[in-house]
C-alpha cells in the first residue's frame, strides 16, 4: 500500500490511453442514461397507464441515487482501488439496465433505476481519478479533453438516441442497449485498466452518514418541490423545511470535516487550491445550464412545432458534432494555454448561444435559424469541458484524486438537479403568465398545443432559456479568476 499523502502518479511504463478509452465506454453510457429517458415520458405514461408524477420519478430516482453517494464512491476508489470500484459499479449498472427493460410496473422500473443510479455513482469518480493518477500534469489536458468531450456529447446524444430507439424498437430498448455495451466495457476495463496502488485511508463513517443524509434531503426537496407546489409534503413536513434541513445537515458535515483530525471524507484542504474551488463553481453552473436548456428546447420542438421525439433530438446534432470535433484540439491546447482563455471562450459562447436561441424561438422560425445558435452551443461544449476538468484536478496530490473527483462530480450533478428543478418552476410560471392557465407543463410533451396557444407557448419557452444563461455568468466569473497552473509557471520560468 501507498502511504497517505503520496503525490507520485502511476509509474507504469505502458501508455495510459487504452485504459482511459476503456473507462470512457462505461462513462458515456451512464451519462447518456441521465437524459435518454426524457423523450420516452409520453410512451411510458401510455405503456404503464401511469400519471406524469409517477413517470417523472423514473428520472428522479436515477438522479437521486446517482448524486447522493458521489462523495462516498470517490473515496471508495482511493481505498479499494478505482479499477475494482469501477468494475463493481459497471456490473450493477448493466444488470439494473436489463432489469429496467424487463419490468412490468412503473414501481418496479423506479426501483430498478435506483440501482442503476447507484452503479453510475460508483463508476463516475473513478474515470477522473484514473486520469489524475496515471497522466502527468503536463499531459492531463488532452486526457481531460476526452473525458470532457464524453461528458458534453453524452448529455446531447441522450435525447437523440432515446428518440430513435423509442420510435423504432420501443421504450425497453433505451435500457436493453446498455447490456451489450456494458459487457464490452467490462471486458476492456478488466484487461486495460491498471491496478493502481490503494491508499491506507481510515473511513470516515460519520462523514459518510452526514453527507448521504444531507445530500438526499437537499436533492429530494429540490427535485420534488414543483410536485408539491413548494408547499407541504405530508403532515408538518414542507418542501422548504426539507431543503433547509438538508442544508443544515450538510453544514454539520462541513463542520465535522473541519474538526476531524483523522482522515475526513472530503479534506477541506483541497479548497485551498484556488483553481479547484473555482472549477467546482464553474462546473456547477455548467451542469445547471446543460440540464436546464434541454427542457424548454425539447418541449418547444415537440409541442409547438409538432416534431416527433427523433426529430426533436436531431436538432442537437450540430452541437454534438462540433463539440466532438473541437474537444481533442482544445484538449491539446489545455496543456499549453492558460485555462482562463479556453474556458472563458466556451462559457461566453454558451451564454451568447442561449440568448440567441431565446431571441429566435418562435412558432414559424426557419429551422436553419435554430440550428445556428445550436451549432454555437457545440463550440461552447468543445471549449469548456476540458479546461475546467483538467484545471480542477491538475494540482491535487495523488492521495486525494478520488476525493477531488467525488467533489467535482457531485458539484456537476447537483448543478444538474438545481437546473432541472429551477427550469421546471420557471417554465410553469411563464406558461401561466403567457397562456393564463396552470399545469400547462404537465401535458406539454404529449401533444402539440392548439394554434391559438403557439405564440404564448413559444414565448414562455424562449424566456425560460434566459435562466441558464444568467447562471452561466457565475461560472464565467469563476474561470476568469483562474490562476496560471503550476506546470505552465514552470515552463515559463525555464530560460
């Protein structure tokens, strides 16, 4: 075992790239599943004769089970080895995907999605930790560009792939497709991912309990707030009381981490690295915006324009193509160029694209006028993921790779949860204002809106896009405050 505090990366002479490609397969699969179910919502309502609230839980259960354990699973990778934890999570995720496709009731599907989310939470931090522990600092940008490209593209591919599978093979195949991919990913990871030294950490059981309870209360309150109209859930328990209690428990968790003199679950010393702290702020805003922007855009495409799930998903093709094409080039530059320049370019493009979309979304706008700002979103995704990800972990000691990856991925996931809850509330409010009706979002995805309501619906959806644009400004300020990474300072000092 390696002593705590070691800072040396893996000294193996073999290239770390095959291992990263093997891990990326599973990572791509679990991120696609974060968005792939959204386009199947009307089909699931009909297939299970369920109400909208029950079907929303198919996604909520996955996101909750994914987000809550991330701090813990990142640390598990340090303790038991990232390869072992990743493979265990992949087996759980793949088996749960098969279970999802075979379920006969909506309750069984929700339960299966919980186990799917748990598997995803075990896998996600390990990919980032392996990059940190196997790539030297001056080569990590290219590796993070691949990781970042997968993060961005997977969230965009979900609606496209989901629409095609639902329209052609049925809703079950949005889950069955994971089984062969999971098997291939397991074999490749077993053969190609190195057995990295484990770290002799003591496990912070109280920290585990506080973080899990606090995250669950906070995330559950945020995601279910709109369901209960931000009021009473049951008895004297209110949505805001649940959120407040979650914040209080997380505050106790932070206090415990500060006084724990043994080995805390999240070493607060990580946040002494300015770039790590700023990267977490930035990725929270990005997670918020990526999740939030898809809802009004997809609802507008299906409800106002009357497009099928596949046609609506295909709107995102220019974004996915450009993001994939730019990411390798940006990743190479991330090892040589100040991350402030690259990340600021991406986030600025993101803000401009969302405002542009908001201005042009109307019932009869030509499709090409929608595709142009969506293409700019591809430029944004190509530029922002790699520099933010690589900057977050570049200066961390190897002993904290898992903990840092857990914090970073938790920030991204919590940003997504906040984005989902906030955009739903805003869309409902704007639809009420524009159409003078309540509950319009509930059935919006199941049929095209009447002609008389198309203008008002379009206005509500376009206005909603300004919220993620505003949140991204916070991320833009964060990356503008980046310090020059250590390896770039060293290079500049060499005569």
